[in-house]
C-alpha cells in the first residue's frame, strides 16, 4: 500500500486535526521533509492553510484540538501541541488544554523543534542539527540525479558542507561532490 493510502486508512478519511471529511492531503510535520507514515498527517485544506499562514488562524476552528490532542498518532500529537502553543498566546482555553496534554519526552522534543526560529537549519533523521564539518552516515540507498549512480546505505561522508537549502547537505562520495537529503543522514 502506498504511504498516502496507509495514511488515508489511518485517518478514516477524516482530517486528523478537525475531523472534516473534505479533501485531505498529507502534511509533513517539520523538521521532517518526506511523507512517511511516522512523520505525516492527513489534513483538510482549512487546517493546512491556517498552519502554513499562522496570521490567518481562526481560533474557533482550533477548538477541534480538544479531541485530536488525545490522538494515539505521534505526528498528530506534535501538531496539536504546536497549534495549542501558538493559540495559548491569546486563548486561555488553549493554555488549559496544553496543561492537560501529556507527550513522551521524544515527542515533546520534536514538537519544540518546530517552534524555534531555526527551521532553516538542516537536520538529520533524528532531528539533530547538521553543521559544516560534521561526519554523517547515509541511512538509505539514494539515487543520484542525472546518473545511474547510487549512494549506498551506510556510506560514510566526512566533513559535510551546508547548502542554501536546509533539506540538502553537500558531501564528497567517491571523490565527487554530491547533494544529499539531510533527512537521509545520521550524524556520527
Ligand atoms: Zn482539518
């Protein structure tokens, strides 16, 4: 089954935050960038547009978090926490819900990453920031665009460089400089 089909089955064709049954699309919970079952949630257009443009946020719409914050799905919990955190600046009910919410320590860390202003920094598969000069291991086979070459899972890359795009880092593989998706790296 495709990732999207798995997600649709998980959410029972309802928005995972507000339960609307309108058109749904997968939303990747930052700092992750790839649609996977563990990192993406299915959202309606209302939820996703208000998340992407927080200045258009309608506080009443987000009363739905009262239910979705109890979801068993990790990325849903993370997104519910972030939205409540944003709303709590002006809405006391959001602060009350935040106080009731319980998340595992790992999820709490993930949720907080997205709330900082450093979303423009490349992060590895575990959300650890990647810096110039770090050594990393590639965690899955990566085809190289425009060639038949594959960077094999387990390839070690020493002394990476950063790029303008936080989704990619740069490193030397077999003597050639390559762009590598940051999320497919693990920092050594
Ligand atoms: Zn929704």
